[in-house]
C-alpha cells in the first residue's frame, strides 16, 4: 500500500477549525483572526485565507468584507433544513444497513458505543460530542459509502454549530442510550424498528433545540 500523502497546511488548518467547532471549543460568531491563526500554525496568511475560504464554502465560516472571518451562526430556518436533510438521508441509510449488516460490523458498533458510554460517564464534553456525532458517520461507512459519510460529516459539523446556538439542556446520556437501541435493532436486522428508533432519536435531538423562541415585548422580557 502506498503511504498516505500528508495533509497540506491548508487542510490541517481547515480540519483543526472544523474539529474545534464539532467539539464546541469554538462558539458561533467567534472571530477567526488570520494573523493569529497564521502564528499558531506557523504558516503564511495566504494559506490561512485558503482554509477560511474552504470553510466558507462548507458554510462553517462566514466571510464579511472589511471585518474578516467568523464562525457561522446558522439561522433557525437553516437549522430546520439541516435536520430535515439528515432525516431523509439517514432513514434510507439505516433501512439498507439493517438488511446487510454483519456480525463484525455489529462488534465495531459495540466498541464505539462503549467509547461513547465512557465519555458520557466521565463528563468529557468534547469527547462525547465527537463520538456521538461519529456514530452516524460510522453507520454510513459500514455501507462502504464514503460519499454519504462525507455528506453526513459536513451536516454533523453544521449540526454542532446549530446545537451551540439553540440547544437546551439536552442529555448526552439520552442520545447515547438511543444509539444503543438503534444498534440492538440492527443486530436483530429489524429494519422497521431501527428506522423508528432513528427517527425518534433525530426528533429528540431537534426537539431539544430552541428553534421556536418566544418573542416578548420589552416589559414582559424585563419583568422580575
């Protein structure tokens, strides 16, 4: 097997920023100063600008004339649309996977679930956030569909931004338990149950986002 080509500086910067967003270390609206990033990675501002342009195309970064680059702040409409697309893609994915999944693949999922439980148990927020998102990408990769896996990776990155802006006190432990139930259904090759569990899981995640904030007048908002 030929050795993998090491990632370019632009790719390393883009991946680092994306990971920081997914792990909730970069909040929506955070300014991404070119010179500061260049100093961190010891590269030119030109390479940083290339990475920021790439992230802008992925809708993770907003570029504003004369102001610079900022971590994107998805709108409520975009949040709803992201979850709508996820539901459509993942429903087809889980139905197909339930028909073809093998014992070694179930074992791989069980290993991942154990890592999720451990991260949730030790209150490792960045770790559990990454692992809970990776679960959905792993399901796509088990089908050997790298295109679907990449699409889901991009959608999950955007979901992380949405969660940062709109998520209430959603329990990571609940999401992890829902993943366990989905894998149980896959192991039984019960496509109908797996589909219902996945739909309920994504519905629960979306329901825990404050996508319908109440608009009050000033007197009501400031009332003690």
